[in-house]
DNA sequence: GGTAAGATCAGC
DNA sequence: CTGATCTTACCA
C-alpha cells in the first residue's frame, strides 16, 4: 500500500477518473476499492457545482488537486469527490461505488443506522453501492470536506495496492438533468459492485 | 422573501 | 412512486 502522487490527480478529471478505478479509499479502519466514478468539469460542464462560480458549498472544489470535496446531496446524503486539475479550476471526480475491503462490520453498523427493524439484512453489496451509501459506510461527512487525500497519516486518504482493473467501461453520468450526453462515467467492467448494472 | 430543483436513498 | 430535508439560483 502506497500513497497516491499529486501528479495522478493534477490533470483533467476525464483522465483522472478512469485512473482512480482500482485505488483504495481509506477512512480510519474502513477501506474500499474504487469501482465507479464520474468527472465534473467546471465551467465547461453545466452539471458541475462550479459551473456558475464559487459558493460557500463548492469552495473546496477550487482547491488543489488531491483534496476531498464533500457536499450534501438532497439535504440528506454526503457525496465525496477527489479534487483534480490545477488550483482554482473547480474540477473533480465523484466517487460513486466502492468494493468494501476492510472494516466491513463497521460499515454494516454505519449503514444500518436509522433503518427499520423489519428491513432486510444488509448484504455486502448494499454497503458502498452509490455515492451516498459509500460515504455513510465509511463515516465520511462534512467534517472531511477539504481533507488531504494524498497524506497517509490522515484519517481519510487514497492508497494504491497495485490492483488494476482488467478492463474499464464508459458511459453517461447518473442522476443529472443537464449535460446528460457527456460520457464522463467510468466503472470496472463486469463488476458486481457498481451503483447500477453495467 | 418565496419557491423550485437538485451529482440520493429507503420504503411502500 | 414518494418523502425526507439542506443549499443555491432565480424571481418578485
């Protein structure tokens, strides 16, 4: 397990996105492998939070590459992004699904909070499949917005254990209503851990 | 000042 | 399909 270099993320998010597949996101004792991502491309991307300029919420997305941009989605869920490009550009890659690797019991507890007693038991596939689910599973929230993912001594960081996908598939992004034609979503081909069937 | 629309998810 | 619930944009 080694940390990820700044060179990997200090590029166009459409290049960084597929290169993040296979890397490990760790938060405390919980970790998962990145299976599915989407690129958000700043002023040229109407679906990006930074398309209309800086706000209180999106300021981290303008920071230097390798920071974690965490925002609240629909007032309820947290979504985690890896800031890319150069400082001030406002581009990032959204993490959409992980394969759980470590701390799976902790993830199960975190994901079970607030569920009805009658709800069916959570399978491993239910833990990190979707951007809101993976942050809940790892315990990532607003307090991690702006964290440095490239420093191994931090609570939350990116690691490379050498694993690489055999092949990668590409398609359009999920859950947006503008710029729906841009093929800026990538996932590990054939993986059962994606947020929706490939 | 009010309102609508989200980079979502769970439950019916 | 709907409701939950926070942030922002846009209009009055």
